[in-house]
């Protein structure tokens, strides 16, 4: 089988979708459906981001296919979060790379802004990620004092913040910079360390710490 020899690199975009569809339609001819999905959405990333309603508009898509797509979409961040939660103490640099991957997988595809908070132990082990708010297409409600109270209540040693930009650009706005300063000030007052603030999209990420803005 080509996949065992060369992985996904050996497949065209619609063939990658075919492989996914075999999870929900193991004995059927999935090529026509894969081509319809590719024609409608343009590739696997867009198929994975599509809503249930959008998928059901495609002839041949049923609940089993929607389940398979949703499962694959959610298992990736679950795996990444479990891996980082179970690992021994790591460096800040390594943690930054892992957190970028987690948040791209969790919220990079979201059609509206989502703001999340990661809570960490003194060994920088990820305890859990909390979704603080979901907003409109280009904004969400972030109240620094509420977020830090959440961290203190959870007895978190450190926190990391992340939100997505549905536009696809991860460049921070003036509001993003202001909110980050407010978050750091509130965390410092509560003696909670701030690891980083990330802005993510489906394909890229921005670290405030790496850019010297934290």
C-alpha cells in the first residue's frame, strides 16, 4: 500500500480525503464523495473545519462520516495535551513549540475568536485548558481579573493564554497587545507566572514571548 511506503506525501489532496472516508465507509467506493468534498471545500483542512450543516449539504455524507471527521479533528489536540500533561519537566522553549501545536489544533480552525487559558503546575506540567470565552468573527471578551481569579482558584503556578484570529493572520493588533499587558499585570499581582500568549490560525502561530512583547 502506498501509505506504508511513503505516507500521505504519496497521495493527491482528494486521495487524502478518500483515506479519511474509509474510516466511515470501509466497504464502499468513496472516491466520488471525496471528489465532491474536495470540490466544495478545497482540501482536507477545510473539510475538517466544515460544520455539520455544511457537510450534510454534500451528497453521500451521513452521520458516520461526520463522526469520523469530528473524531479525527478532536483526537489530535487530545493526543498533544495528554502528551504534554504526562511528560517530566521541560524547557520553556520546548513547551512553547508544543503549546503552539496544541492551540493550532484546538482553536486554529474556529470561525470566531476563542480565548483559552492553560493552567500549569510548578513543574510546568499542563493541568488543563479552559475555554474562557467565544466571541464574534473578530473579537472576544477578555477580562484580565476574571481570568487570573480562575487561575488562582485552580491553584495554578503558571498560565498561558491563547486566542485565534479567524482571518488567518496571526499578527497582534493593538488591542491584543493591550490585553496581554493587562493579563500580565493581573497575573503578576496574584503571583502567577505567565508562560506566553499565543495567537493562532489553522496554519500559523505567534508568540508574544518569542517576539519580546511579554
